[in-house]
C-alpha cells in the first residue's frame, strides 16, 4: 500500500511503476480487490493534465511552482506508449502470464477476480496500442478524409518509426496471448460452468469472451472469433 501511494504522487511515471509493482506473483493477488482495481484503472486510463499548447515551458525551480510541465496532449497512457512503451507493455505481458498460471481448471468468482481483471486491463491497453498503430498507418497514407475513429489528425499522436515497429510487435504478442491461452482458459471455464448449470458464472465468462474480441476489425472476424 505504501508503494502504491508513493507511485501515485509521481503522475508522469506512475503507469510503468504501478504495473511493474504488480508483475510480482504475490502482489498481483491484491488486484482481486475491486477498490484497488479502480485505483489502477484511474492511474492508467484517466488522462490527467491536458497540454493545450504544442510546446510547454520547462520548470526553472525544483520543486516546480506548478505541474504544467507534466501535462500531455492526449493523456498519460498514450504519452507512455509513445515515449517509453517497453516497461508498460512488458509488464502487461508478465501480468497475463502470471494470471494464466493461476488457472485451476474451473472458474470460481472469488479466486478468479484477479484473472478477469488483468484480462480486461490487457484488452483496454491493446485498444490504445491499436489506436496508435492504425492512426500511424492512416497518416502514412496521407488521406484527406477524416473519420470518427483513429482515421483523423490528432496533435501529439505522431509515432516515431522505430517506436511504431516496437508497438506493432508488442501488439502482436499481446494479441497472441489474449486470443491463444487466455481465450482457451475462458472457454474451458465456460464449458464447465455450463455443464454445471452455473448460469451467473457462464454469463460473466461469455461477457469476458466478448470483451476479448472488442478490438477486432471486421476483416479479422474469423470463425473462431465469431463463434
């Protein structure tokens, strides 16, 4: 708890610090607590201070008189993925590996809460990754017509060439985890819950399987995904 509170006081670097904290196989169990899930969600997905101008003034005093220099144009998670993605993305992969090790062959709501939370977290981070990857590809085509998704011009989302390659590779690894062993685990839990007529549990697992596929484009909807 003390480490979490310390990291929350450092908003510009809190995302990799918090995620790395929960890569530990013991500490990750704490994410089964809903209140802590809400804290981590807020730390990752709330954008924090908005940078209204293209350039920002660096502080001349320590401690700085304001936190304006910590502002970002598109939010902290986008900023982390653009500037230093490796620590964040590697932590997500390790967290997924750790919860997969907790698979006991059946779904129990109390003990599996942390597993389902980490899956949801990984899918949401993949959503941010794909936005950057797809926006970068759209920008490279230099199309004139904007749309209401990632196909539009956004200040602050320009991806460096080497970073784009790293993001694409990380997304491929994350997708392989989510649609490979993670999906298999959820399907196994679902089949067992259905055989035992545990309707509430089956509904929760159906919802997570649907959520697992939220980032698929129409052309990616193969037989396994649709089923």
